[in-house]
C-alpha cells in the first residue's frame, strides 16, 4: 500500500465568470521515505495539489488515499484530526506563532495532540537539537533569521511524528546559502530517519536534490521522473 | 494551560490596542463602582437614618389607630406588652409614645404638629432624636415641667428661639380642647426637613398632668439586636400579642423606604449593565481587529490540526483576559476610592437643603456591598463571552487554505 495515492483527481474552481480547472485527472502514488518535488510554472496547480494531499482543499472528483484512508470522504473534524496526527506542514513564509518561543512553537502541535507537558517539552528540545537550534529555544520568531525560522517550522512539522511532511515552496524566502543548509537538513532527516518529504517548488536547488520530480503543467502531470 | 498562555500572550501582540481597551475598562469599572458605592451609601443612610430617627425596627399600634389615628385609639395595656417585649431575647430596647395631633402656636403664627409624649430615657435607647439636639438640651427628669424639644426648622417657621414659649393645643380624651404652654429646652436637627417641621417631643408625665389621666400610649417602638431575623422576631411577638394589636416591621410601616432598600441591588445591576454594555462594543472592536490581523496565523493553526472549537475557546479566553485584567484593576481602584471615602466621608453640605427634603444625610459614606463584586464578576464573564462571539465565529469560519495565503 502506497503512502499517498492520488486517483483521477480533478479540482475545478468555480469563479463568478468562469470555471477554472486547476487539476485534471491527476493520478500517482508516493511511497514511504520518498523525497519528491512537485514542480511547474506558476499557475500549474502544484500548490493546489499539495493542498489536496494535505487535506486542506477538497477535490471536485477523484480519490486521495493517505495510508489507505480516503480523505475526500472525511468530514471537517476527522480531517483536522487526520492532519494533526499524519501530516507535517512547512510553509513558504514559515508561519510560526509570533508570540511563542521556538520551543513553544514546536511544543504547540504536541499540545494539540494532548501530549503531556514533560513529554512534549523533551520531544520539542530533541527536535530543536535535530534542526540545530537547541540554543535558540527561548527566542521568539522575530528574533530568529529566516533560515532559523524555517528550521523551527521543520521541527514543528516533525513534532507530531507525521507520516509525511508537505513543504510548500520552503526555500522561496531564503537566500541560496540558507536554502542549501535547510535542504541539507531535510535530506538528512529523509535519509537518516526515513521521513517522507513532498515539496511544491520551482527552486532548482530543491529539484536537483529531489529523488523524484513530478512536473505539472496546466493542472496535468506532464512528467514523473525518478532519479 | 498552553492555550491559556497563548491567549494571554496574544492579547499583548498589539500593546497599544490592548492598553486602550484596558484603560477604558479600568476607568469604566472604577467610576462605576465608585458611583455604586455612593448610591449604596446613600440608600443605606436613607434607610438607617429613617430607622434611627423615627421608625425603629418595629412598631406596635392598635389596628384602629393605624386607620384613624385618634387619641382615643390607644394601646389598652401597654405595660404588659412592654414587659413582654423586654423579655424577648432579640429585643434590645423599647419606647412608648403618646401620639397626639395638635397645633403649635407662637406669638406670630401656628402650624399643625404631631406631639410625641415620650419617656426621655427610654427614647434615647430607641431613636436618635436625643443625638440630634443642636441647641439647648435633651429632655430629662431634672427639668421643670412643660419642657419641650422641637425641630430647628419648626422653630424658624414659628419664629421661636431657645427658651421661648410655645403653646400646644389638642383634643383631649373626652373631646375637650387642651391648651398648654411649653418652654423650648432644646432644638433638634435631623436630615429630614419634614420630620423637623412637624414633630415635637414632650415628657409623657406632662401629658398625664394635662389630660388628668395616665397619658395614653398609641405606639410602642422597639429596636432589635439582629436585623437579619426581623421577620422571625416579628412573627414570634405577634403570636404573643393579640386583641387587635399590630406588630409591624419598619418595612411594613414605611414601604417607600423598603422599596429604596430593595431597589438598590437592581439599580446597581442596571448601572453596571450600562457601563459593561458600552465596554462591550470597545471589546468586540478590539477583538475583531485582533482576529483580522491574525487570519494567516489562524489558517496555520487550523492547518496543523487545531480544532475549530479550540480556536473559538482561545478567542473567548483572550476576551476574558482583556476584560478581567481591566476589571480587576478597576475593582482595585474602585475599592480603594470607595474605602477612602467610606472612612473620610463625602461632605455634601452644599446640597443640604435639597438632600434633607428627601431625608438624605449631608455626609455620605460610600460602601460596596459584597453582592456588587459577585454581580460584576458574573456580568463581566457574560460581557467577555458576548464580545468575543462575533470575532470568534469569524475566526472559526476561516478556510485554512485561503487564510494561510492572506498577507
């Protein structure tokens, strides 16, 4: 059983004047421990696809099976629960909670999972160590650099022991050196801990490192290459 | 706990905005509590001064006297009733009154008065007339016969001075007209102008001499030890006192004073309600602005797996913290201000003419009944929840996929 299985997924946005088909008959599978990039030009549908895989957006047609569970039939509550326990998110703009420290940001997901205070504190410290920020644990996002914030975001994404991590343009706001460093971290996590990463990106640095690249154009998969 | 910490930290994200609503809450609650303290002090002094001045805790009359107030409608065996009253454990003091409507005349003018025949020593224990003497002395046994004390206002009306002669005329028990000259030994001034203008006090023994028989007792006034068990004491006494003699509490005798006492709680709640209603809009506005500023954060929280009900709760908590931080500071200031003036009093003597027309003392001692704190707490909880409803509903209706992309 594939970790992620997309079956004939269509997504149509009905605007006031015209219906826009963002995804057209998308079908593919992603296995555990993959390091996959979904690429394509702006408007090709890669973010929409990532949102669909992340259970953030509903499909118009088709099935999205995650660990064999069809998330397209789940209600809102179940989807939130599913996201909480199965999916880690890394966003382009880091999106950390500004009033919480790095440690608390990582802890917060564990709090949502109702993990006890002692355990979540230990795990959050451990994750910050993994991303090389244990000495920045008490700093708030505004006191961290962009690269450090994105590392905290990665630690937060990993906090819930997710089945996979979805990263939407994670390097878009970083300089090239910081981006490479972040990708090193993600690659290490993938290789050493077997964490599955799925990126939506048009950054060549990410594409170069991805072991699989799915290319989208006008909402359709035009190529699916494994290196 | 983490939700509580997050909510607390969230309200300080925009310090200026939060401080403005906090300041409004502090000012609103402080001034609200102080005004309530003033009103409570005023209500309390209206009630207590009426009880001290004339009502006592309870009064006893014949049923007929209550209707017609004639000199002949006296209590037949007052001594046995007084003995019975004095043997009751909750009765503190008892005084007998002869009440005779009559005319008070000076050389220049005359006016209708109620003549109180009293036993001066007993009266001291029951009413505050003896403490209200501002000129001359109170009645006592060492004075010559036909001494009288009258209100300062009545003296002014009749153009009389201390030691002046005043002539009282009234119908005797046989329907005959009794005239007698009294010498003013003292003048009293209470905080009720009407009382001072219409009541005079003479020793009961002088009335006995004038009437040629034991002065009739129309009213027995008593003070109880514990006002909380007033009704119980009344019913116990009424069971023992029969034959058309009525035992009534001050609340039955002066329902308008009771209404004043009873209405104070309601007035306080309405007053607090008005203040909190005004604050509600400010609080809602602050929370709404705060929610609109954080759309992307809420999108992230919903995306990573925060239940909508938790998000809702978080905004309610933020509202709760905002209102209660201001509320607690406001209560502290309000309490401090009220306590200060409770000790030092507020001198309203510039308004004495108007106030005394309503029986309100010119020195006001504000105080806050404990029920005000309870009501304020309940009302602030309700206000904070109502204020948070619209912003919270707006937040939980966000779609994470759209909210995350909000700039």
